[in-house]
């Protein structure tokens, strides 16, 4: 395949986890991949393995967005695909998240993708390209202590669908995926924290967290990457504006029936409003 025939795909957060898995998949398929992030060391490690082009930049800042897009075009002359795969989490309920944490979450998880898409759009339109946003099942289902993260990731879904509606007529496709628990570096850290609280190993914490997921396990990053790769490909040429859970079926579980599952224990201690 000639270099000029290879698609150019920009992957944010490409140094670890899902972003690294996407980069490996695309590079193995012959694409030219640009990876960006704030930490140079993990980006270089992935680049050494895959041949990806590295841009060290913070895409939550306007200057960082411009740097990434300008470098991509200066290096390859085109941009065919964009994978939005960066984000942060501030854990806390609505009354616990500070205004500063809220603003930080929205800035990184929602405003940054908007700025990135806006800067990349002329090039994506010229290539009749595709965008895939990596959101989360947290964008589809509320959970305790995830107010800011869930709101930001839900906003990312509608931003993606707005892009599909606005520019589908121009040949651009934009889709979003919602991964469930995935065995990445970040997932491992969260499971280690859960395991510490419950006296469990990281492996057993994963088993606990996915106990009511129909497939009874977390995803491997390669499984998420395969979905991203398909949505970027010509095989998905008539798929536009889709929000696709990649969660082993966790979103289809009815919480009202969990009490019937013999593996589930329920806390029946009085709730504050019941102890009058």
C-alpha cells in the first residue's frame, strides 16, 4: 500500500488503554496513526511498537488542539479519521463535586472534543472521513458518585450525533461507543482501590464489578478497539450517529430483578426518610 493511499487517523489519549489498543489495530491494518497526550513516555512506547507519529500536547487547551491538528496536516497532508479517547473523572455526588471539579470535567470531557472536532473538521470533510467518540456506559446509566463524569460523557454523545446530523450530507460520519468495565491501566487502578476496600485482589475486584454483567467479565482493550476500527472503516459506511454500548450486556440488565439473583446481597437497613 502506497503511503499516499493509507488513511491518517488521529487518536487522542493514545499512550495507554483503549487508545493504545486502537493505535495497534489501525497501524497493523496499514493506517498512519497520530497519537497525542500529555505524557510523552507512554506515547513513545506505543510509537516504538507501532510506528505511530507522536504529538505531545494537552488537547483540553486551545493551543494544544491547534498543535495536534496542525502537526498532523503538516506531517501527512490529510486527516481521514478522528478517535476522541481522552477524559478525566472527578468522583463525587452532586453535593460533593466542587464547582472547580465540575468545570474541569466539562472542559476536558466535552469542551475539548468540541474544540478538537471544530479544528479538524475542514480536513475530515475534505477526506469524507469519520469520527468515533469513546464515551462510557456512565453516559447511559446514572451511578452513585459519578455526576460530573456522567453528565460530561452524555454531552459527548449528543455532540457526536449533532456532528452526524450537521455534516452527514457532506460525507462525514460520526459515531460513539460506550464501553463498560475494560481491563486497562485505569481500570486496574479502580479495581485495586475497590479491592483494597473489600479485601480482594484486583482480579477478584474485577469479578465483583462484573458479577451481574451477562458476559461475567470485563472487556479486553482489543475488543473495544475492534469496534472503533469497524466504525472508522468502509464496512460501516452507512452507520452514522450511532451510540453503541460495548459493555458485555451490562446496560440491558434490569436492576429491579437483581434481588432475585442469589449472588446479590441487599442492604435492608432503614433509609433516612424511613426512620421517622
